[in-house]
């Protein structure tokens, strides 16, 4: 299974490389695998160094994780927030510090991680195209930090309030453990930061000609449904409020992407008019080829004219021949019934003629007289 997934990833990577640089040649599987290993090693080393550096400030990071409880009004101050969390595991505080340090390392080192990822996905970049990576990395980092900040200041406090009030309706008291609370909040913040990278992904697909303004404009309803499903899958809570607070900004970001795609396509049309004129000509020819069928209200895509003709042939009665069939050629070894039969031929296999009168069956005495006559001893006359 993993080899199949890697093969698909490497094929996409090879296609992107060939689109960006026509001089590149196809790489074997092992070279792609070596590039993937190098990327993963660099990412792992970067995260390890960043996590060790962040672990030094684990107390300050833990105070930041407790602050959403104060924003939600569930705790008056930091001490009140600390008393709300219980520890039921011996290594719970240490694992909490490691978890918080790892999330902080991802946020701090995100620009570097994004560089490694883009170098693997977009190989074979020219010097001019490499210069465009820095604005893209800056925008991607800004969107990621914006998503994390939006989740931390707006969405996370409201989610805590929702779950607390819902538990109160059931008469249940909220007793949160240290490990569960830290895991929930850090995952919540990280998921929102990654979700806000949607414009970078869409604009990269537009730049690589996988998407364009016309497709995005025609399929915006499908895009809204896809964004809603995406938000429902990655949202760490099942409530509708968190879902809408995640999908709402993504709707706005996608609309911005559609506008940016329009201006990018307009700029490219001005720079390459012959290329876009050829595309428009091919698209018009394709539309004309299928226009007659799809505009016809009686058109049925499940049946074709060839199949209708075949059905008519099966339904038509077959014509009877007006003349008898030609005579069948006789085989070389067959004998007609009218021909003479050789003496040595097996008489039992010959059918008698219809006009021949069958002989009368002889009695036993008559047959005995014939035998004696042939042997030369005629029988005595009958008195």
C-alpha cells in the first residue's frame, strides 16, 4: 500500500518538475525516495532542535495554554485555571511540557519546514522561480500564524464555553485532566493553522495550470461543499459552532483565491496572447462537437445511434430465400445410391433401391436343398 502511495506522489512530483523545467529528465524511483528521505531527515532535525529550544520555556508556554480558560470566563486568574486541571498520570506533567514544546516548535519553525516541503514538491525551479518562493513562504507563514491566533483568541474559548454549558444541561460536572486539556487545545490551534494554508494550495494549483478562473467559477458550489466536509473532518470537536467558525474563514479565503486567479489569468493572457487564443479555439471546437447532443432534449447519453441501429437489425424479420440453396458438393469418398456397388463392398451398408421388390423369405428346407445342389449331391425328389 505504501509503495503505491509513494509511486503516485513521485509521479505528481515528476509531472510538476517537467512542467517547470522542460530540460529535466525523468528520475528513477530510488532517486525520488532519496529526496523524500532527505526532506524527512531535515524536517526531523529542525523539529528536534526547535523542540529542545522551546522546552526551556515550558513554564511560560503552559501559562499561555491556560489563558483560554480565562478568556472563556471559566477561571478568574491563572491560579484558578491551574486548580481546574487534575493530574492522574505519574508522567503527565512531563508529557504535557513535551507536547506544548513540540507544538511551539512547529509554529516557530514553520517557515523552514515550508521551505523543505516546497523544495521537494516543486523540484527543478529556475532562479527566477526560486525568487517567487520567498513571497509565497511569507504569505504561507502569515496565514498559518493567523489561523493559530484566530483559534487561540476566538474559537477555542467559545468551544470551551459550549462544552461546559452542554455538560451543565446534563447535570454533569466538568473535571478536566491535565493531559486531555493540553492535547485538546494544542491540536485545536494546530489544525486551524494548517487549514488556513488553503489559499497557498489553491494558488499553487493555479500556477501549475491544474486550476484556472473558469473552473473555479463554475465549480464554486462544489468547492463550498468540499470545504465544509474538510472542516468537518479535521475539526477536533463535533459541534456545529466550531465547524462554522472554521469553514467560514475558509469560504472567504477561497473567494479571495478566485479573485486572484482572475487577475493572474488576465496577466498571463496579456503576456501570452497566442497561447490563450489557441486554448480558446480548441475549447470552442470541443463545445461545438458535443453541443448538438447535449442541447437536444431527447438525447440519451446511455444509448448511441450505432446501438439503435443494431437493435433495429435484431428487431427486423429476416427475409426468406426465394430460391433453393445451391447443391452441396459431394465429398470425394461418397457413393451415390444410383451407382453400382462393387462386389467386395459391404452389402449391409447399402440401402436398397425404392423400386426394387424385396425377395420372399425362404424356408429352412429350401435353403438346405440349395446347399446340397451347390455341393453336387442333389437331394432325392420329394414324393
